[in-house]
């Protein structure tokens, strides 16, 4: 929990650095409010949906943090735009728990509502990259695509009027591989020639300039809009970690433009972050479309990957900086006084509450990983001093200067 809170605090600091302000919504939503917004798979397999036996209303646990934001904007049309918010909170999925897939986990979202322009998407992607770099991840890739690009090609070149079933299959690529996606598309009734074309299309990835050059011959308005939008994003960012990848679709149905995901080569645990543009989601609530774009960072996956890669560790077991050890029982009130002075000075301090002997107090402090032990006994009480101990070093200091002395001892 200490590691998780430190990770979330660092992400929050980056969000604030980019001008985003905090936001919160209830963990419960009316099912009627959410239904039809997230797609078939989410709503039939992955959401917790249940009735309240008292009110007879149907509710759902918060599946993700974007649609509550959309509902808020729809309810508050007077909100100044762009509205830049971050939201750090728990979400729930009706998953079968396994490595890096949880039923309850934390997401850190940042969204910009009101701007239809590529610079808003670029800022969101840049924020995502900065999170990865600030934590020390080296080998990571941000895969970028645009829903309009695939939709235009599917319509113009392949004659697919409703691409959503195709998107759902492609979105499983990391889980089931190319053979699994091919089998899924065939199962849905598509003939082999069409499936071959789809598989060939989603195998295209690389530098934006190189890949996009081969797509400019497609005279479809959606394709041209997507390429123009992506071209600006890539020109703004100029990041080596970016990859233009036509296999990226993102599973949620509300995406309308650029989409992206952040992955690491190892361990293979899926995306650590992802997001994109959803210009029509707010309109589902208000009847008035409002452009929006955002990113969601999965805290547990970020930690899981970081622990395997050595970016994080679990060495810190407690916040306690100092533990006051009573050498004898009669010195306990003096120990209490010492602890109060240090707490008032801003230190994280604990002391014995179990009436243990000195040896057991020291053992307990060691198990917590306490940085400094502070010994008090009859001698220290008489002289109004304490004895600081850390890594084999001892120092007797006056009680009146203990705050400055402990600060120096810790540093």
C-alpha cells in the first residue's frame, strides 16, 4: 500500500504539472444511465450489475472513470472549456482474477474536455510518456492509431459497414494472437479473403511518415481526416517511443478518433496505460456532442511491471522514521513526551504500546524497517537527553534540540 500510494502521488503531481485539477464521482452509477455506452462485451460480461432490494433500482459498480465524467459535463453545460480534470479512483471488472487482471483496481485518469484539436491529444500522450519516464521505465512503446482510419478503410476498401464486431476481435490480439483473431473473425461469418485483408491491414506498423505514405491513396474522408490529425500529433511530439500501429483499436466503443496504448516489451501483461478521443460520448447524455480526449493509467499493472523490471521494490514496510524505545517501564512517560515533541516537529514517530521489554521493542522496530531508534531511560530522563541510534552509530543529544538533531541524523 505504501508503494501504491507513492506511485499515485507521483502520477498526481505530474497531472497537476500539466494543469489538470482533481475530480471525483460516486462508485455507484444507475445502470440505466450507463447502459448502451460501453459496448456489448463490457455490459454483458465485465460489469457488476445488481438491484437494490429497497429502492428496486438497478445499479452498477464504476467500470471506468470516463463515462462518469461525461455524465458530469452533460449535467453541467455551464462548465468553462477546456475542462482539464484528473481522477484517481477504484474501478471494478467482473474478471476471473489472474496475473495483472483484477476485479478491483485503481485507475489514474486525465482528460481534456472541449478541444477538438490535435494539440489536446498530443498533450495527453506526452503526459503519459512523462509518467513512464519519471518512474524510470526505459523499454516502453506508445502505440498510436485512429479509429477513423480503420473505419474509412473498412468502408472504402473492404465494404464493411459496421466495423464494431471487427474491432472487438482485433482488440483481443494481445490475448489470443493472430491465429486467434483470424479464427474469431471466421467464426463471425466473414469469408477467408476478407479476413486475409483485415489481417494484412492490422499487421502494418512503424514510423508514421513511412506507414502513412502508403495510406494516402485511400480517398475516403475519414481516412484523410485521421491522417491529418495524426500527422499533427506526431509532429508535435517527435518522441522515439511512438509507434504507428494499425492493429490498435481499443475495446471500448465510444472512441471516435486517435487512440493509444502504452506497453513494455517485458513482462507481457497488456497495456499499462491507454486512451484516446471520444467526441460523441458526452452527447449520449446531453444530446450535444462535446469533444474530449483522455488517458487512463492502470496503477496495479504499472506496479506489477515495475516490480518485475526492478523499477519498484517493496523494501519500505512502514512510514515510521523513528521508534522511541523505553529502556525501562518507568521511562515510558518520558518516551511519550519525546514522541510528542518529534511529531510536532513533523516526524513520523511510534513508541511501545505493548509494555514490551527493551529487547522486544528493538526487534519490533527492526521488523518495521524503522530508520532510527531513540533510547530513553532513567539516565536520559534525568539529564533531559535522548540517545539516537542508526546503523551502529549512537549519539546523545539534548531534548531541547532533538528536532534538528534527528533531522541531521536521518540525512
